[in-house]
């Protein structure tokens, strides 16, 4: 058996693959089931637009806004709508480091039709801007930064390091030239040791199951981990009184320093992350990060940001949402106490997305059509219109109606999502196509799926859905090309048995 080599989490293959997975852009959100509904909801957009409006009123000027790691661009679209409703004057730059996402932003009506909203390809680790900005929006971006996992116990500091080995019996299969190829352990190791070409990115959705992962704790020194001295300063103040597990990333300070190079005198960063306000919030290293498929999320230690801010003469404010692993943090150069108190008021409410999440669960649990209708009625009586426009809420209702074979209702709710998110709402496209097929509208289903494929050609399930439509239409040429495209792009759970059908066509 190979000997175990433990590396820091930030240097591990797990973080490397997680980062690579984002290269897949929109597909990644759906293939790895990355939650985005609450962070790109009207509810959160309204909250941020209120904060920006407060800031703009305080400065009494138009505000330059940059959103980093904007993901599917939906938050930006909603935030600019909310700002316009509030008569706030602004310029908004939507940025991402994935080219396909930026190309998509450029197709959004808000970007095409207004000269104060623009899109730009930008890596937060290395960027230049033409203009200084006042407001930086970073939603679930800092929690993708590479971290070390640290534990402090009776005055000592430890690091949890990880060993990742490819299992002896691991295999990964894929199709090339209509032939099934299977890699074993040594070929998987070679694949992992080299840069991943674009056409092999789909394999990431299946590679995790090949790993044997183990963790071990090693003693360490705060000063070796953080050259700025922030970690050491915090450690000296806390380590003797408490025990706990937390994360640390050198990238946090590098990103903050770099953002500060591009700001106006008066600025504000709005952070929303999987984050903790205390060093002893977690007691086990496993709680300090989360995972969606191959994508990892690491807790952001907001309590260390307080130290960063006090060293740099900045203010740090944060929410303390109860029963939530997610918190909002504000970093600002504005010292005005009234402004800060008004900002803090925004945190005295429930976390955005919480209410709608509770009602979504209720709807998901409905075991009859009557129970489902009653839960929907109940939710509509309580939730605001912004909350009722939540993606997962609407999608869950559509899924329930599908279960109860009410296909017209399925289509009604999915059309609400499609009107908002367009055909980039990939699972809404798939479910609507299935409902259309059930109702016999095959041509409409085909048109819908083909429009989605044109925008997002690398989502395997769209090709599979097109194959099903083609089969019902008896269009064998479309069935063949759809299955070929399916196997070229296949992500999780490949349907290898369909390979035989290609051979028969
Ligand atoms: C968890 S998603 C959050 C997306 C969006 N802000 C949201 O809340 O739904 C993280 C996003 O950060 C982007 N990203 C990752 N590394 C980045 C980097 N170095 N610079 C800019 N964006 C990055 C990814 O492409 C991905 O869209």
C-alpha cells in the first residue's frame, strides 16, 4: 500500500480539482448542485441594494459598483433592477473569471441595453480596473479561497492536513470515438498530475469516488502560517481561554489588499459567505468546510477580518444570523457612527432565504395533491413577492406538480423561472421539456432544449433529453447525434447502456 503523505488543505488535490471545476461555468452549478437560489434571490438583492442606497445617500453621489465572481449573473440583474427602483445612481461592473459566464452576462438585456452596466472577465487574484470603485460585492467567493484548517487547544496550535490516494480498484470510464475507455489507478493518477484539458473536465463529476481521503493533525506555529502577524495576534488573545477549529487563508489578505488598491476614498465591501464570527464556532475539522460534488467551500473566519480591519484603519461589521452557517460581513472606510448603526440595522432581520426555505421544505414534504396545494396557499399568504420568486421554491413546486401529474401547473411555475433566469436555468428547462413531452408538445420541447444547448453546449442532460424527444419523434438522426453529444459531455451517472443504441442506429 502507498504511504500516506499529508498536505495542507490549500495545497491538496481536493482544492485543486474544486477550483478546476469552476472552469465549467454554468454547468458546474447544476452538475454539482451548487446552491445559488438565496444568494441570487430578489430578497438578497433588495437587501444589498438598500445598503448601497444608504451608502450612496451618505456620500451624496453616484456609486461605482464591482461584483466579483458573479456566477450566473442573476444577482447582478436583480440588484440593478432594485437599485433603479430605489432611484440610486450607479455604475455596475459584473465580473467573473470564467469566459463562458462573461459571454453570457453580455447577452443579458440589462447589460446590452444600458451603458452604466458592463461585464468583464476578471480574476480576483490578479486584476486591473479603469476606474476606482465604491462598492465591492463578493458573494460566496471568499469561501472558495484555499484554506488551512487549524485547531487550537490548551494554548497549542495544530493544522489538519489531508492525504488523498487513488483507491487500488478505482476506475473511470469515458467515451472517445464512440468507444468506451476505462482508466485504472495509474491512468487516473497520470490524469490528476497534469493540467486538465477542457474536454476532460466532465470527468471531475466522477473522480471524487476514486479517492481514499484521510486527515491527521500536526502541531504548527501561527507565525509560519500568516506572515502578516494577524493570526498570531488573534491567537495570543484567544488561544489560552478557548478550544476550537477554524480556517485560515493567505488569499484573504492578498485579495483584500488588492481590492483596496482599486477603491475610492470612501468604500464598502459586502461579503456573504459560509463564515464564522468566533474561533471556537466549530469543534471538529469536518465542520469547517462543506462540499457540493467536487466543489469545496471553506468557512471564512470573519473574526480574523476584524483584526485585518483594525490594522488597516477600517471598520468591520457582521451579521450574527442564528442557526445559520452563513453570515454577511461589511468592510468599510467610513467611520461615521450613524452610517454604521444604520448599516447594522440591516442585520437585525432573518437571514435572506430562510423563510422561503422553510416553506419550500413544507411543500417538498407534501404527500398528496391536496396537501401540496394547501402548503402552497399557506406559503403565498405569508411570503413576500420577492420571496415567492425564489428559484428553489418555484422549482420545488413544479417538481411536486410533476409528481402529481399536473403538467400545466408544472409548465406555469417553470415559465416563471424561465422568464427570470432564461434558458440558463438548466434544470427548469429539463423539467419543462419532460412536462411538454407528457402533454404531447414534442416540437416545443425540442425547440426549448435546443435553445438551451445553443447557450450551454456542455450540459450532458440536455443532450440526453433531446435524445428522448428525438425517440418520441422517430427522428433517428437527431437521436444518434444527441446520444453522441451526451457521451462527449457526460458528467455524473453515465448511462453506458445507451451506447448500444448508437451502434444500432
Ligand atoms: C460559489 S460561486 C458564487 C457565485 C455567485 N456569486 C453566487 O453567489 O451565486 C463562486 C464563483 O466564483 C467564481 N470564481 C472562482 N474563482 C474566482 C477568481 N479567482 N476570480 C473571480 N471569480 C472566481 C466561480 O467561477 C464561481 O462562479
